């Protein structure tokens, strides 16, 4: 008989957006801060629009209705929503390619 243990999802409690930073306060007490430049829609929005956000689900995501932007908390933590991110998990073959490309 196998038993699966549910893994708790990471949830946002509140969001702050400054001129250059997105700060997400998590329900478990942690705080996540990322550069606003990673999210051009937020970067180019007015401060008023940046501050009009709602939590999706029970805090699994953040939505900005005026600028049509949605971000998942798990994606932010895993850097999946970051420009230039491969959106793939690390694999040893990708490190081998990197080392070969860098001349190691």
C-alpha cells in the first residue's frame, strides 16, 4: 500500500511593487523580491495599476487586471516566469553542454 503525502503549495499573502522591485510576502513568513525589469508589463505600468492586484486561488498566483499580467508564486520561486529562463528543470546534460561551450 502506498501513501502519498500532500505537498503544501507556496502562497502569497501580500504584494508590493516599487519603481524597480516586485516584493511578495509569502504565507509562511518568507519574502521574495525580484527586479521589476523581469516583467515589462509591470515595469511600464503606472504605479496605480501596479498596486491594483488580486491574489489568484488562495494565493497561488497574482493578477493585475489593468495590465493583463499573471504570475504564479511557484513560478517566481523556481524562476520559471523570468525572461531567459529555460523553463526546464536542471539536467546534467545541460551542464555538460555549458562546460563544453565554455572550454572546460
